[in-house]
C-alpha cells in the first residue's frame, strides 16, 4: 500500500472507527454542507480497495452526471494527493465507469435514481460488493435502492473477515434518511439499531481551516432561512415556510444565536411553563434586560420525567448558582387542583416548593386567565418583525423545541394555533406535538409586558390595570 496521508477531523475519525469495526453495518454521516463527508467517503473507499485485494466497491448517486462532475473529481484529487499515478497505480475505465487497481480490486460508479424501466433495481441484482457508499442519499436516491444495495454487500466478506458496510452521506432534508436515522414521522428521535451509527458534522468540523473560513461565510450569506438552517447549522428539523405559519416573522438568522453564555447569576430569571405532559412538560428560562428578552435554556423532559417536579428540578440543576430573584409564569390552568398532585397541590405550588428548597426567592406572575390566542399571536409576531414597543426576542440555538415550535406551528382558520393531534404509534397516546413552548413564551410576554399588550389591543384607549398583581411565593392561591 502507498503511504496514505489522511488526517481526519474528530467527526471523520469517529465515522472511520464505525466503518472499520466488526459490528456496525450502516453509517450515516449527515449534517451541514462542507463537513468533510465526500472526502471521508473517498478516503475510506480507496483505502479499502488498496487494503483488500480483489475487493469490489460501489459508489452511487442519483444520476451519473453528478458522479462525473463532483464525486469522481474528488476521487482523482485524493488519488493524486496520496501519490497514486494513473496507469501505474490505477486505471479509469470510462466505458464501464469504474476504477481498477493492480491488486484486482475495483470501484464501480452507478446511478441509483428511480427509473420506470427498472423500478426494482434489477441492475443491481446480479452484482456483489464488499462495501458501498451512497453520496447525497437524500437528493433523489430512494430508500428501496439503499435496501437492495445493502442486500448485495457480500463479496468476499468471510475471506476478509468483514461485515457488510454501507456508508450514507447527505445534508438534512425531509426524506427517508431523516425518518430512518434521525426523527420519525412524529418528530421523535429514532432509536437506532446496534448495527446503525449516525455522525453529525458541521462545516466547522472540516479539518481544512482555510476552507472552513471561506465556506462558512458563504453559507452565512444564504438568504433562504430554511437552507441556512440545513446547510450551515446541519439542522434536521429545519422547516421551509409555507405561508401559513402562526409566527410568520420568526427568522433563525435574526432571532437565534449563541445566547446561553449571556446568562448571569446576578440577573433575574424569568421561568415560564406549559404543563401538558405529552410530548413533554415545558420549562423555559429567560433573562430580561430593559426590554431585550433572551431565552437562555429550555427543559423539555419526555417520559418518564414528563412531570412538573422533574421539570423544576431540571431548571434548578441548570442554574445551581443563581443568586437573583426568580419570576414564575405559565398556563393559568396550572393553578387548578389536579388528580396528578397531592391534595392542596397544583403545578405552581409544586414549582415553588422545588425553587424555595433550592433557596430561590420567587415571585409568581400568573394571569387570571389565558390571553386570546389570536390576538397575542398578532402582537408577538409584530414584536418578531418590528420589535414593536422596543421589545426584542432572542433565543439560544440550543433551545431546539422552542425554535421548532416557532417554525412549525400553523395558523388555524379562526386565527388561533392549529394544534393538530397525532398518535404515538408505540403507546397509542394522542397528543399535540407542537405549540407548548410558544404557549409558554406567550404567557410570559403577555404578563411581563401587559401594558404594551393592552395598547396593542386598544391603541386609542387609556391604559388598563395589570392583569394580576405579582404574588410572593409564600402567598396562598
């Protein structure tokens, strides 16, 4: 073998270990553009052709044109970088579209897009391979092609002491790769099989730092919010706007960022809650400076921790050294007695009990009733678009459920939130997958800036009294 100079990034190294172990059969290396996916694929495939004499590999994309104009160019670049010379160390058969090596190994290149003349992929049926790589799998390669291709990975595996290996590389998108490896149809994280491995990479994971500097700037300049989330952030939950969003002015470039680091233990915390248990109980942490509101954390715990006490404890663990006052907001329905709680207890008494035990000085700010959904939605969307009243909203990008809510909650015909219910296929429980985080934010903003909200509703009327006066934690309900 030649002296191979491959210096992978940590993410590429992690993927390589999975590609060369004795248990993993499917490796999905998926994430932002420029994360080093293609270079990893080419390096791994060439290593295998050189390492295992007589082996056969397949590299596939949707159409041959993309293989010729992109993937094959990367192959030739890596071959040259490793000092391999055409005609001596390898030959390229343009007619059969394959690379041949002196040790009898070969790498073939095939289109994997669906064709009405070959819907069952008979073109793969008579071939056997040692390993396979599907590049840009989400860009038109059907899941059926991947399944049939994997069934053909059996060439000389016992002789080499190998297991079948299928590498899948792609950028985020709503396709079979997402539902198989990342999130199911109900947006629940997929439980991977022991034979499956997923590695997410960003452009900042690319070991070529000069490339990172240039390409990151290019991705940051994307005007389409959806593409920027997919290709820069590697976000598999990125949502393309359809025109029916409840918060149509929400923009990840404008409203999200690395804001968790702005948290200060000496600045008041504003905690707001939604008490639905499916898919999680919602607890959001904000800090407010003037009228600049920053969400620094979210605690959204699913089963079996989807209860009010666990949510409160999660927030205490998140801010163990907090020294300033804590304001508590949330769904007014949480003040009612509930069969889930002990007699005389409700969601807010549970919250305040946990916070008092942690030594926090709490003030409860809960409205007598929930504000109008349609009206508060119009007001908050105005804040997002124009910072009406000088109110600004920022969200730490790690608050994924909150951000997803702002992107996915749609407007119903009556102007309210379209809270379509879905059924969990495992438990049979019917629930609303979205709007819990945005509801919690709504409750806080309408109470915190009650005068601004009232002026928005009645721009020509005299100011109205506050919805409800703050209550100290030791007050009764």
